[in-house]
């Protein structure tokens, strides 16, 4: 599979990649692909949702329930800003992170963004397998809801430098494709920004 270049009218991929940011809908495989890619590159892996959970001391559904979605989005914004400062790191954003105004246009220099595409039906199937972890899909008709949210976000995801179909290949294969792309543009000698 060849990655498709993003069509969002941004400048092209960085000439020296310092970090990879995976974006895409819930269930698109950002965490699994990110872990596999980080292993291959010898970089660290950081997941926005895991970091929000750790900082809040609460699982995501509880944050939504107790504090509301707006509070979750504020935490997610702060986590994203912090993690995007790190070098030699693969980042899995939450599915809603790229949807805020300007996010995909204002990525720090050296960030390669990759959209993992998934259809709403498959996203819901995968999310079901993982249990009740996605409050936005905890509705009577999750597929209709997923279609609606995805339609609202597609233009934002499409601003990524690369797009890969997560239903055409498994996490290792997707990671291998991204790794090849990164290795052609990898920033050498960049030290991790934190221990
Ligand atoms: C969300 C996606 C989730 C999590 C939260 C909201 C979204 O992350 O951040 O439930 O708005 O799409 P994943 O994409 O990792 O499931």
C-alpha cells in the first residue's frame, strides 16, 4: 500500500521528521500502529488519552460524565500542547483533537502527521470489542453517530501529510509503511526533549 498525500492545502511533510502524530477517528488503530511504529523507530510512544487519564486520575468516560465534554477538551488541548514539544516520539492523538480550529495547520516544525482512515461501521465494530470506553458512541445508534461525527471531521483529518487506509493492512504493516517514509526524512542527532 502506498500512502496518499494529504490534500489539505498545508505545506508538505517536514524535511526532517522529529515526531509523528497519528490522527483519525476512534477505532482507526492510532494506539496500536503508534506502538508498533515507536518500537521500529526506537522512539517513545505517547497517547493523548492515556495522558489525560493519568493527569485527571479518571477514565475518559468518567471525565465526560463528571466534568463534561468541554472540560475533557480543555485537558486534551493542554496535553496535546505538551506532548507536541517532545522529540523522537510517536503520538496518538484522541479522535477529536484535530477538529479544533487551526490544530492541523499549526503543528510544530518537524511533525509528520498521518491520518489512519476507517469507515464508521468498522470503527464502531472495533470500539465495541474494546468495551464501553468511547462516551461519544454510547448512544442507541452508534453507527449513525459515527457517520455524522466523521463527516464533520473528515476535512480536518484530511489536512494530515499522509493518509493510510487502516482497513487494508494490520498495525505492523501500517507502521512499516510510515517507518519507511520517516526514515527518508529522519532528523539525525535530535535528542529526546525529556528523560
Ligand atoms: C474521542 C476519541 C477518543 C477520546 C474521547 C473522544 C473523539 O479517543 O479522546 O472518547 O472525540 O473522537 P480515541 O480516538 O483514541 O478513541
